[in-house]
């Protein structure tokens, strides 16, 4: 009883303290102002008010951490039952690198987990090769009659589905053993076990026939951040120009090869998936040999190879098509929730949960109709920006709009000069540190033994924590290199979350224009269900973010956006304090609503899940995730298998060889299971 009383008391104190700190002003602000005046170029990128707010938030974080360290078992549900991990470095004489040293091999007796911490797997061997020849030799060794082991590759394991090796098989990591052990947490550091130079290569290469495009070859271990830094600093040897990937995921720490394999995407109604940018793939195939697929020579095979979930083998390099460096006119805004993404035309106020009506401060239907009519055109305009994304942190009163276009190319020289000599590099470093501060706050939710406060304090806790997170969001206009603007949240890998994402086709109206109304409907259906669940239960199992991006379609066979002209990518996220079973209840309810949408002719829309986000183990209106995915791709899967078979034939092996060496139980069930 005393422990429960302490828990309630601490929850109330933390929530009240955070509210107080939101209005607390730093003393000695004049000194900060003086520093900012001395470094006016930097202050153009980071406003003083934002710095003050973020420092104030650090005070809250200190109290939060201190309080929980005083009472370490306050939220504990079970005793810490961690077991010792036995990781043995075992040189296997049969497996050599090109350099003549042994391929690093680790024997394990423990279970590894993914980034989302909902999947566990136990590989027998973890290999960390440094060279292409080392990878080839690992595959040949695994293919021997004596071993006959399957191989899967992973880097940060930034996924929520069992795409890893089955128990007792082989895991290959190109990032180093530290990343294998850390579960991609902040404790991971580069070490001597990571990939060698040839797997970290980044170079502009000839081949493009378009004057405003260039090909860039990146090694299989190259991360987004390494490509970003390369693009910011390196001119090509052909035109002496700077270049950039035209769209990308937000995350910077993941490998490009992993991102491409999972058919990940960025934002923008004219932009496709990252896999659509691939011009060439080099990989180690089932024979343990290097094989190349080239889009110009084998376009039909590339549509499968560029999004093949690791079934090809181990990617050693990919060649991407880049654009000339451009500059984003970023202008992020915090806007009233109902104005940022207006409810769809015809929305009825009485059908919204009462708490939502109160938070919106809308008391009658006339006011709601007026808000919709006055803000629809602005929302439609944002949908057609080069980049279009919306974030709502659950229960806050505002939505963060990150929507922007590119500057006129005639200003590129001026913008480049301002970035290089006007504090751009300092800004980039500051953004990283600011993001670490935000991440440190959310990372508190990942501490073992913590759990969400019980209702009714849960609502206050979520409102308070999301208010703090919202305060970290920039609302300052900046002109940034596209390579920087795409990765506006550095270090986001530290924030482990639960996450589902659905890709909804945006139909065309009779006049040929996209029907953005479906985006508004999906957005507000989710909001209403979150508030409705809160009113019914007092709980918020979806408690972090509702996020929406507008993008184009894709030419990749297994892309969720395949066949679409425009796509609404929408997702909900929760912190890790929520037990997975509680998260599933509301997540499945939201999914069930989204996948029920129909087109103008009352036909079901071909709605699919994002491959890299959570779907395994979930129910889709009574259908298990694997069956839903198979049925969603009932036409694409046979074509995909045929393409993989053609790739295998080109390399002198069979589709069965590919499956035997590089598949796992999940992909066997999805791609090699009879389509129902």
C-alpha cells in the first residue's frame, strides 16, 4: 500500500513540476543573449527562446531521473532477471578474409532482440566480416553439407518483425559486434570489428545519361549519416558539383542497404521509395560469389532486387541515382490541431469524443464547419509541397507541420556559401545535441522496470511528457541543404517505440486531382479512436505520436506503394512503457478502421502495411498479420518469385538455393507459401 501511495505521489509531483517548468524562465538570460549576439550566425539557426525552453526541460529531466533513482523499484513489476551473456570469439580456420586474417566469428548462448523489442532470436554464430571475400567465404562455409546453415544480415535491427535468422542459424553484421550487443542503443560505438574500407566505400561513378543526375556507389555498411556527410562535403570528379539523395528516411544511423532492402521511403507527392533510386546492386549470392544486377541492363530484375528483404544474399554495394544539391526552404510550424489537418468535409462535432471537443475548444457545428472551409486549401497546398509531413504528439493542442519546397536553383551558390561560412556545421552539431536531449527524455521510458502510471494519472503524464517533447520542435524558418533537411531529427535511433504504419492509396477525383480527403479521414479517425479509448478506459496505449506523410507510388514489385499515383503514409507510435498486449488492442482497432476504406465506386482500396513497421502478430479485422500481408500482395508475390528465380538463373543457381541459404521462417511463409 505504501509503495502504491509513493507511486501516485511521485506521478503527481512530476506532472505538476513539468507544468511549472513550462512557464519557468531562466535567470541570467541576458548572458545567454550576449553569447547569442557574439555568434549571430549560429543564432540564425537556433533561436534563444528554443534554447531557454530546452534548458528548462533539462531541469525537469534531472528531477525525473533523480526521483526514480531514489526509488528504483517504484515502478517495478518483476525483479530484474537478466542473465549473464556468454559471447565467445571463435576463429574458424576455414573462413578467411581477403587480408589473410580470420573472419571474426562469435558464438553465443543468449537471445538477441530487435530495435522494437518485440522479437527475440538466437543465432548460433555471429559473423562480422571486413571484406567482400570474407563474406563470400562465410556463405560457402554455411553452404557446405556439414554446416547447411541459413544466413540473415542485420545492422541496427530497426524493425518490428522477425526478419532475422531462425534460432541456431547465422547472423552477419557489417557494423561491428558492439552494435549486435547493444540492440542499437546509445551504448553502441564503432570498433575494430566493423566492416573494412571496401564495404564503407562512397564514390561518384560514371553511368548517368541525365545532366542533372549522377550515380553514387555506396558500400553495404555505409550509413545514411555517412552518405549525408559525404554529399555535404564532396564534389564529383566529372562536373565539380555537389549532389544529394533526393528523398530519404529521417533516421541517419541505418545502413542504406538495409533501408533499400525493406523498401523504406521518405516524403513528397512526387517521390517514390528509396528502392526506386537503385541503379545497381552488387551482392554475394547463394554460390558464395559476387553477382551484379543493373537497372539499365535488367530493369525487370531490378524491380525485385531493389526490394528483396535480404533474399538475394548479402549486399556489398548499391549504386544510387542522386540529384544536384538543392536547398530546402524549411518553415516548420506549430498550428492548432483542427487547422493543421482540418477534419474531412461532413465531419460532425457530436460524433467526436467529449474530451476531444474540449481540447479543440470547439463548441458548435458552425464553428467546426468554418474551420474546415477556412483551412482546407492550405492543407491541400501543403500536400503538394516537395516534402509534406505532419506530427501530432498525443493530447497536445497543436500539430507540427514540416512541409516545404526547394529554393530556386539560381540561389544555390548563395545558399552554399551561407551554409559553409554562416554557421551551418555548428547548426548541424547543435541539432544533434538537442536531439540527444529529446532522446534522453524519451529514453527514460525505455528503462527496465518502469511502466505507465495508472489511470487517472496516465492522461496527465502523457499530456505533460508530450508538451515537453513538442517544445523541442523547431519553428524557425531555415534554408538548409536538402541532405540536412531530410534528416531533421538526428540521433532518433535512441528513441525506441512501438510503431505501425499503413500505406493508403490516394484516389483521383473526376477532375484528375488527388482526393486529399482520405488523408484527413485517416488522420481524424485515429484521433477520435485515441480519445474514445481514453474516455472508455482512462488509458492511452497509443501515447506518443500520430504521423502522416504524403508520397508518390513505386515501381518496385513488392512495394506497398506499387500501383499508386499518390500515397498517404500514416502511422501511430507509442513509448515502450506500454505493455505490448495493451498497445495491440488500440493499434489493431486503428488498423481495422484504416484498412476498411473504399474508393469512389465502393471498392476496397488496396491498402498495405509498411514492411519495416509492426504487422507480425497483429490482427487485421480478424485476419492474422501474415495472412493479411500475403493476401495484400496476392498478385505481386508470384511475379516476385519469378523475378527472384530469373536472378538466380543469371547467377548459376536456383530459387530453391536462394531460399535455402537466405530465407527464414517468416519469408518462407510469406513468399514461398501457396497464395490463397
